[in-house]
C-alpha cells in the first residue's frame, strides 16, 4: 500500500521549516519509526519517521526546500522489499563519476593515489595523469609535477602530430602569448609534407591556482543560525546592555569535588561538575536580587517567583539554551543529570520546542573553549546572563602570602533599564562568596 509522507504538525509560532537532509533514498528499505528526513526550524530539528516497515519509493521535495505543515514530502510503500529500485540511484551516482574519470584520463585506482591538490589540478585542466612524468615516491604524481607539465605545455608550440618545435615561433607568427592557425603551418608542418595539421582546440593557458588561493564559498545560513542572529540583534537593539566582571577563587569547589567525586558518581550515577555549583550559586544571588530574575514587558517589570535557568549548549548547528525548570528545588545530582541529558539531546538534534521555551536567567560557559574573558549577550526577554570562563592558576595574595590559586573570571551582562550597577556588582559578589565558601549555599547565608 502506497502512503504519503507529509510534513508533520509544526510547533506553535513556527510557520515553516527547511528540509535539511534525507536519511533514506528512493529504493531504500526502512523500518517503522526510522528517521527518513530532518526538518530544521528556527528553534529545533524535527524528524520525519517512517509510518511502517517498507520502502521509500519517491522523493517529492529536495534538500534545501522550505516546506509547510501537511506538505507532501515523499511516497512510501508499506511492506515492500528493497529490490531493483535501489540500484537506480546507485547507477545514477556512478554515471557522473565514470564521466569524470573518462574526462581526466584516470581510473579509480589512479585517482586513489593522487593527493587532493593534485587531483584538483588534473580535473580543472582536464589532463591525463598517465601522460605526466611522476617524480614522487612510488611513482606518485606531485603538485610540482603537474605545475611543471602545465608550464611546458602552455609555453610549447604545436607542430605536426602535436610535437613541440625546438625553436618557438615568434610572436608575429603565433600571436601574442599563444599559437594560432598561422603557427600550425610552420617549418615542422612543411617538413612533414607541407600540409597543415587538422584544426584543434587551443591549449588552455589559464594561470594555475597555487597555494594561497583566494577562493570563496557562499553557504546559506541554517534556520537556527538565522534565528540566533535575529535574537542577538534584537537584544542589542532593544536593551541597554552593560557588563560587569569579577573573579572567583575555586579552591574550595575543587577540593569539594575531589573529596566526594567518586562517592557522588556512585550514588548519583553522574559526575559532579562545575555547572551545578554555578547554578546553585546563581539561584542564591537571584533570591537576593530578584530584579536580575525579572523581565521587561512594555512599561512593566515582571518579577518571576520561580527559577528556570537556561544553560547554553554549543552544537554544530549553533548555540541553543535548554531550560532547567524549577532549578531551585533540584539537588546537585538532579542538576548534573538534567544538564547532561540536555547536552546530549542538543548535539543529537533531539531537543523539543518545550525544552527551549521560557527561562528567567541564563548561564553560559565559554571556558570550555579556552575563553579567559568575554561579554555574553542577554537571551531576551531575560534581563541578565552569567558568563563563566576558563579556570587558570594565578598567583594570589592569601592571608598576606602569595599562593597559586585556580581562578576564574565571571561576567554578568544585564539590562541597565531595570538593573542598576550596584545590583549587578553585588549579584556577582554573592556568586563569588558562595563559590569560595560552598557551605554558604547549604546554610543560606
């Protein structure tokens, strides 16, 4: 039975999506619920599952097409077996490859021995690799071999049978910089019988593109990247953003992690990281300075009496911010588990729209990439974001003595329309105090 594969219902507020990948081709056998294609919205990637076991028969929409809910994507035959249909795409893929090999005069084995740069030169200039003297190891062609061959070929003048003349004709006979019909009737042609050789295509004399090329590529932005760009511009154009910095001595946090990491992992089933400490410290600071947890709505300030903390996760598609709901009510173990699960889902494209909706405050950690200091941008409509950075050992004065301490710069970027500098600075100081003496978070002091 033939079944229509259509675009599923899109999340609320999303009107269309882009088909970014087909995971199955016409003729491929498919199992029930196996992913057929990926649809990218400006927030998440949606999968298109197979309705049953069968074969994908025909693709109606190509990669890169913008689609809407209910639009026909493909035809699917339930219960069918993958037979001769699967051979057609393979043959179609092999045909261009065969033409390419024929044009360049190289076979599959020969192409495997060529480096990418050598292969590109041969294909661009449509050369026969077998006709080029090779000086590389094991008889391999090098880039200099091809460049030298092109140089000799472009500077030589064709005579009878295509042989180069020992004495190149003058520019008056050949035209400036090349050979023409007059050059084909030179002394060599007369010696061969006085007849000019048959006309043939002029030799390509386009300069070879060597190392340090200035190529360009135009690649369309993904839907997610477009959405990120839009949100960042909106935040900077609608909010009065300002950033304050402080630094934190993480000696006590590191000692606590070293003391309990094995027991914690055994009992909680997850490693004890730094993020749970920063989430807990941020919540303590948000409780003391509720305006940092607020947002602006027109002429009103909305004070949120809950703590939904966004944790920024970097993926190949871009930065996403899944939300840890009611983070104040969760233990260190629960926070680490949830953050870890969100990170896995984000990198596999498995986040749902609900995972990214809402949030009252965000934490981002550029330190995992080596950032020592940065000014993060607020995730609107929130009013503030905390930036973590690289932990770096530095000499510090402790009790009148110089000691090496694991230090981290922390930053808060905030909307100055509702958050004053005093509150932002004291917010960072509260986080600093909680992390330098973690017992404060247990006692609430």
